[in-house]
C-alpha cells in the first residue's frame, strides 16, 4: 500500500515538472472548468480524496474496486483539472510501485479505463466519467503534439 497521502506540495511538485508552456495551456483548460470546486470552497473534499487514495490502491481488482473507482471518478470530476490529473498520476505511480505481480496497468490507468467504459456504456455518472476521460485525453493530446513538434524541429535541424 502507498506509504503516504497525496499532499498539496506533491501536487505542486508534480505540475512544476512540466514546462511553463504546458503549465500555461493546462491552467487555461482549468480556468474553463467553472463547475469544479476550489480547495478554499470545500477543503474537506480535497482532504478526503487525498487521504483515501492509498486505500484505493490496496483494493485488489474486483467488482468492489470497480465501484470504488466509479465513486472516485465522481469526486475527481468535481475538483480542478490539475488536482484530478495529479491524483491519477499518484494512483498510477504508487500502485505500480506497490505491485508485487508487476501489474501492467496501474490504478490511474484503470480509473481512466473505467471512466471511458462508463461513457461508452452510458452507465453510472456519465457526466463525471466524461470529464475525467476528457481531461486525460487532453493531456495526452498536448503531450503528443509537443512530441511531434519536437521531432519535427529536430528533423528540420538535421537538414541545416
């Protein structure tokens, strides 16, 4: 099981590893999400999510885990973009680090997959699932675009 809760300083450290340009794009995405609670508005929601993440990691794959992920998706959709992604990254990192059987998919990825399945099947809190799914897809899209731009720039530089 994960040794510690996700903290506000962990979230800040996570986002500070991104380039200023990426941070700017993600901050703009977060600003468009007017439905999300802010930490000052509902600190107990953030505290509950952060303190419950290690327990989520401890639940083995099962119908119970799927139900917990459904509930987590609803909570993650109600917090800002960056907090949601940091929580998913924490779940992924800690679950893979704790995995004795070398799981190929961490809990962060499993949460995304459950959100995607909820959208496709139209079961459960579909609006929350769509928010979580779209946030992950947006982050992946930004990363892919930057990778493509970097590769193109390197290719053009090689012609010079």
